[in-house]
C-alpha cells in the first residue's frame, strides 16, 4: 500500500511526506476495524481501499487546491474530503452524512489522524442547503451519492457564486449529464466540463463533472427532504 501511494504521489507531484503516508495507513487500519461493526464500505481489501477510495479521492486534488472551503456531501467513510486534507488541502472541510454511525466514525477518525480545520456533521443535504450551509462553500463534492439531477439539487444550493460543484461518477455519467441540463440551469449552475480518466495503474474508469455556480439558487430549492429523489428536476 505504501509503495502504491508513493508511486501515485510521485507521478502527480503530491508531496509524499512520512506523516501523510502514516495517516493514510492508519486511516486504512481504522476503516477496516470499524467496518466490521458499522458496515461503512463494501471495499475492505488494502488494494481496493488504496485505489478505489484514497487515490480516487485524490483525482480532484489539483482542482480544489487553493480553495478556502469544501463540503463533502454524503461523505460516507470520509471520501473524498479526508484524503484531500491528508494530502495537503488547507481549506476548511465539512463532511456531511445523514447516518449517525458514519458521523461517529468520522469524528473518531478526525481526532485519531490529527486533522485540523475539518469537522463531521450529521445532516441531510436538503436540510444543509436550506440552513446555515447555504451558498457558503467554494467547492462542494460528492461521490456517486445519487443520479446527477438529484445530486445537483443536493449540492448546488451549498455552493457560493463563482464556486464549483464536482460530481465524481462512473463511466456511464455521460448520460446523466445530458439528463441534468434542466436541473443545472434551474439551480444557478453551468456545466464547465467533464473529465474521463482511468485511475493510475488500474482499469478503474471515472468521470468527473465540474459545474460552476454562476448565480444564486432560487429560494425554493432544495425542496424538502426526500423530494429531490422522488421527483427529480
């Protein structure tokens, strides 16, 4: 695992200090330990965790570096927010999840890893977008939480004007992009680009979708909890 991470860091000009490697190794150990009790992830082998969680999370690192705030919606076991912090992202990170057991794990993890300027919040995305987190983040991320039209309603209300929402999806996401045009426009966004990639040293395909925030989201969005998924825009 150490060698895989170091190789990826060197290939992508990421500072590979011993402390970052130590934190990733501890992250892996704690994830495996807690997963036995809380079922946090279906990926439990070292190679899978390293590539499909850690390296996948770092695929957006270059795009977020220099930003001052990031919300990770539906973060689960902390991806991509925590790997970004470990790899040198200096801005504030808010990890949002709707399940208390995941938030409990994340709170422990933040403490054990000594992560600064980072916190975990037990909240639904719809409630976050209607409350104190509305339009305050420069970057909002989400990994495969829902179909893109639904995800846009979860995430774009959290993005401040001139910020960006980055959706991390599988290779089929091109079809979701086409289906999301109406939602993106309604919510104050604009499709900036899509980026198809294969994670280093694997055949694991990913699509990154970048949606810029060009105007405020109308006050009626997001709709109440559960509605976006039942009746997508």
